[in-house]
C-alpha cells in the first residue's frame, strides 16, 4: 500500500512544526517521492543527520508504505 503525500507532510510537520515542507510525487504512483524540508532544527547538523531526523519523523514507514523518498534538507536562510 502506498503512502499519500499529505501523510508524509503531516508526519514531518508533527516532528518539525516550524518546517517548510514540499512533497513531489516523482512517478505518479504514490510510491516514489521527493521531499524538501527546511527547518531550524537542522542547524549545526550534517546532511546525514538531517536525513536521519526526517526518516525518524516518518515513524518506520520508509521501506514499507513509503518505498522511495529523495530528500533535500536545509536550514532557513
């Protein structure tokens, strides 16, 4: 079962309320997404740490309901 883009955004926003989140369905199949997440919580963190934080926010859905997620993370400018 695929995961809806709105569910991905909701889970990320629950963990990072200040975040700007953009979700794009890459293949139109509800299974392959790209997400851009901008939040102050990433300040001082490496790119790997930022991505791990997003994966943790998805509460174990990566590899299950959510097959592929290309991440672009940053702090506010």
